[in-house]
């Protein structure tokens, strides 16, 4: 805060405090003229209601004075009076740093306990699950949603099923979280609308979804362009981030014909940002543990 604004705030505080104190003291002594019946002469409701004057109760006066003293004391002890830092030296930044240090110490203690646990033990540990869930919500839920079920509109995959685009082992998932991923499906609209529709029907046939058999047969030879990444039978390739096409799991949309045609025609570009500047290897272990536990719960309810 600059010197000008500090002095301006001080002036406003002193001015308002002075006016308040003057009115408080003056109100204890001022005499308001009244009629013989003790009223001011103001009437309402055709004379039914008349305004009278009574002194404030002593407890009210004492409470008001106490609050005034408390306010002055607060400005002496804590920041608020312009640039004056207060006699206690308290600050919100210092308070935040103190709580952050305590939190970091607690986290370090927890992480040291988790370091000796296997991935299976971590996935069954309630404290690891709570920490993993909190880290996931803070860093991953914006795209993958709060329950980790993914968001087809963003191309953010479901993380609690058995389908992993870049590999589902702990090493691959850790690399995806810390280093990020870049997935690119090139546009193939140059095939023409008819051939795109043929290929889309062939893609549907790979998973046994309803499709036009004649168009699927016509699209099979054209799929050779796609097999370079997705494999000859649409089994996918984790090394390239090419998803499996022979199951019912879809990264973009719900696997309907229109969405598949749109993706083939226009391509798709999925980006998983790198989180190594915010998360550590220990953080990723508990996030993966929570995802594993959620995956088991999902399978148990199916």
C-alpha cells in the first residue's frame, strides 16, 4: 500500500471513530424536549400512537462502549489501520505459510508411510484413498470429472474402466500424469463422404455394434489407412496413444455413427498436460491407488 492510500485509510478510520465517539458521548447527555406526558408530540395512526423518549438501558450503553474499545484494540493489534502492521505482527500471508508448513509436514509423514506399501495395499488403504481422491479432484477433475468417468466432449477418457489409451500399468499412468500426452487423430476427410461412411460402419462392426453390413464390407479395404495406428483388427496401440476400436469404450462421443464419421473427417487432438510442476511421484502413486479402488468398486456394481 502506498503512503498516500495508507494515510487516506488512517484519516477515514480516525474520522469515523471520532464521529462515532462524539455521538455516543453526546447521546448520554442530550436532553430532548418533551411534553408533559413524556412524549415528543409526534403521533401516528390518527393519534393512537405517540412517540415517547426513554434513555437507553445501561447494559446497552456498556455493551456499545465495550465494542468500541474492542474495535480500537483490534486496530492496534492487527493490520487494518492503513499501513500499520499491528503490534502482534500478524498477517494473512504468515498465517497461510504456517498452516501450509503444518500441512506439508503431515503430508510428508503420510507419504513416508505409503512408501513401503505395494500398489495393492495402497488401493486398500483408506488414508491413501482419501489423499488420492483429494489430489485427483484438485488437479484432474476439471477434465476427467469428479468421479473420474471422463468427459467425451473434451476427449478426456474414463479412468476407472479397464481401457487405457497409453497403457494401464503404474509406470505408464505415472508418465501420463507427470509428462503429459499428445494424441493426434489426423483428418481423413479427403477419402470423401461415402468412403468415410463406409469406414465408420466398418469401425462399428469391429465392436459388434449395429451397422450397415454392406457399407462395412466396402469400408474394410479403406481401413488399412487406419490400421497403421489402430492395428489391423482395431486393437489399438498404447505406444502411439491410438485407442482400441474393437470394444464399446469411446474417448470422443458415445460411439454413434455420426460422431465416428465426424472424427474420421475432421480428426481429433487430445492433450493431457504435464503435471510434474505440481505433483510428485509419491502424489501419483496415491492418485493411481484411488483410481484402482474406484475401478474395483465400479466392477463390483456391474
